């Protein structure tokens, strides 16, 4: 005979674990069984036995409730569960076991309903957690091995099979990849990524298998960060819910006073019992958290992860928004927008020669030139004898001709004759130029711009429609560029040339005007301002990890549009939570007064209260829609 191990694998331990897992269901079953048997005995003339059955159906629920109260008291919390315990105890003490059993049934049923409602409200966030990949197929030479995702390193080549979730962030190493990114973006339309494009972890492959080159470890990938944020969000408690806990003490005191007054003035202890029975805690302790969780789940569905309930409430109060420019209102990456060749030279010649030399550089501008050359399917030549001056440019040999690429000042210093002046007319204010010279003569200019997001103006208009009254553009870029972008987008105030401490100063000034301020940014330099703001919003799809950690809200999509929707959801969620509390408590107070005056017996009061509880919770779930 195999002994039961102390590690908890025996049948008793398994039964204990099962009971804990289905605790609310077990209590409901006990209360329902007691009520059913007792009612059957009462109708058949066995009244004494019926009282015993009702008592047995109440006692376990009361014992479980008292144990929970003791645990919460040890943590320093006092909740309205005390009212339910008082009503069951009073019913048994006053010889009204039927009323006690009905309360026990209603209480355990309410707990089960709360568990179901909270689970339904967390559905979207739980779905995010359920998509975490555990293993990956990695190439070791020409062979494939299945490994744990924690063993993946940057540069590893992975095979992603149809239906699999991408385990890490990486770049497509195939002609194309067709991905379902709805878990990250909320958008159900498939996304087609070309060779070399960035693919984010958490996406699902819905097309043919492809190779993915990992760009970072699993723990640092996009989806791992999302999972950490979701886990933190699920364990949070909103200020409104904490406020409800404080109000619980007042409501408990009111209940006891009203019950005592009803007994004292009427001399009928059943009136006091009826008051306790209808004094429901549900509008306060159930409706608020269910509504808040529902709102957080709803924002997660559209690609906006709210870290905690308090941040969702704060989002509903925001009136001023301070937005960074680069990576927030713009794409955050320079793109080739124009190529200006010297006479007799083609645009492709200019781009091909510049990109060929920039193969030797790791600069972000070099990456933009290489991407533009790939889009035009240009054949690049290998660079030789390359010398690079950091932040300025580089020169070397391309096709046995001396080529220089970089800033105009850098390239002009390499010239032996000629000028770039004919190519510099009518350059955009926010443009960056790359000059190219060949054999000491001007060859062409390439114009790059960090373009404004296509949805930027529409998103700012949507924020105003959602209730924001002031929008500020705060940028580290040149002031003239910030002013031009701000004018184009119609913001209330624009300022450029800012350091991180300058953005913090702007936030402090705006908060001094008693305005709830939201900061939106994506870079490490935005982290201090994001932490100071009433609501910090990080562009988490491509933004720096530091900004996502400092912010209270993370946009899982590389777009501003969902933010305005999140503001609207936050306002609606708070309204629904307050409606549930006001209406629920109003009905409960009316029922308590009716019970105190003798118009509502205990059993009928318990049934009426359950109707109120169900209505309140169902109303709170409206925040999901």
C-alpha cells in the first residue's frame, strides 16, 4: 500500500483542494439542500424536523462566513459581510430558521454570482494571459529542436508553425508572414508582414509557416510585458472600491441602529430581523468592483491596458493632455520622402549608392535608407575602406568610386568642387537631409521625415469629443518643428526643445491649475513625466520599457485612436458603478424602512433583497458593452 505523501497529493488533499476551488458552489448546495428538505418536511406536517433541516442548511454557510470575517479583520478590513452574519445569527437565535436558511441561500448565491460576474468581466484580460507560448522550434544548424522559450536568445532562428503564437519579438525571415494580431490590437483583420518586418510576440500565425529571427529574449518581449501588466491589473483595487469599503462602516452602523430602533419601538424582534435581512452589501461590495473590472476588460479588448482600477477612474476625470511628438503623434521612425539627384543622375542611383555605403553603419538613418532601397528592390554593392564619424557621416569605396554620405556639413567638407545649393530650395521645415557625394562632387540629397500619424488629427478630435478641454504638444525636437506639427494638428499649445525635466515642469504647471492631466509618450525620456501625471499613457507597442513601467496605461497598439475610446469607456464605467450603488442602496434603504415598520417579513425581505442584488450586478456588467 502506497502511503499518502506529505506533499499534498493524497485523496484528502485532493478533496480539500476541490472544496476550496468550488467553495461558493458547495455552500450554495448546502443551503439549497437544507431549504428543500425543510420545506418538504414542513408541507408533510413535520414542522420540528423542518426547523432542524433549515438550521443545518444555514449553519455551515454562517460558519464559513464567520471564518472569512475573522480573516478580513486580521487584515484590518471591516466589510458588510458582517450584516449577513448578523441576520443569519439573529434568525437562528430568534427561532426563525427558515428566514436564516433563505438568507444563507441568498448570500451563497450572491457570492457565486459575484464570482461569475467577475470572471465574465475579466474575460478579455484572462484571454491575454491564456495566449502565452511555452515552447518554440529553434534551428540548430539545419536541425530543429523544441526548446523552452526561456532558452531563446537574440539572433536565434525559430520556425513558427501554422496556428502557433509567436513566443518572442523578432523579424520575419521569409517572403511574407500572415498574422492575427487581434490579441494585441483588437483588430481582427489579418496583417501581412514582408521580409525583414518586425513581428510582435502574442500574434498568431494564420498563414504558411515562416522563420522568425528573435530580436530579444522572451522575458523582454512585448507580450511578456503585457502579461506582467495584466497580472498587476487583475490584483488591483480601485479607489472607488476602497471608498465603498469606508462607506460600508457607515451602512453597517445605520443597519444596526435601524434594526435596534424597530425592535425598541415595536417590541417585535422580527422587525429587527427583517431589517438585518434586507440590509444587503451587494450594491457597495459587489457592484463597484464588477463594474471597474468590466471597464478594464473592455479597454483591454480595444488594445488599451489599464494597470489598475484607480487609473481607470482617474482617466474618467482627465481634462488636459500633454503629448510627446516623436513616436506619439508621429511614427517615431524617419522615412525617405523625397530624393533630389543632381542633373544627369537618377533617384535610384542616389539611393542605391547611399544605401550601399550605409550597409556599414548601424545608425537609424542608415536603417531608413536600407529600408527604402529594399522597397525599390535595388541591388546594393559591398562597401570597402569605410571610415565613419559618429553622428556625422561616413565615406568609403562603392564600385571603386569614393562615396561620402552624411549631414550636409560633413559631406561638403569632402567636396573638391560644386555645391548642394540647387537641391536645397523649399525643403520642409521638419525634414532631415542626407547628402551624397561621389569622387568629391555633389551627387544628390535624400529627404527624410518622421511623418505625422495618419490618425493623429482624428484622434485628437476624438479626445476633445470625449471631454478633454486642453491639448499640449511637448517635444524634445526643434521648436520650429514642434510649432509646425502643433499648428497642423490644431493643439492648444506647442513647445519644442524640451529636456525631460522641462516636460515635468509643464505637467506641474498644468496640475497647479487643478486640472487632471494625462501625459502620453513613448521614450525613456518621457518616463519622469509619465510617472508624475495623473494618468500616464505609454505607447507600449514600440515604446521603451521604461515608459511602459512608469505609465499607468499602456497602448498595446501603435496608434492613438483607442485612447479616446478608453476615455469614453472610463467615464461610462464610473457612471454605471455609481448608478449601481445609488439605485441599489436606495432600494435597500427603502426595503429596510418597510421592514422596520412591519410591512416586510424576514423571508419575503430576503427574497426581495436577492432580486435587488441580481439587478445591481447585472447593471454593473453593462460596462462590458
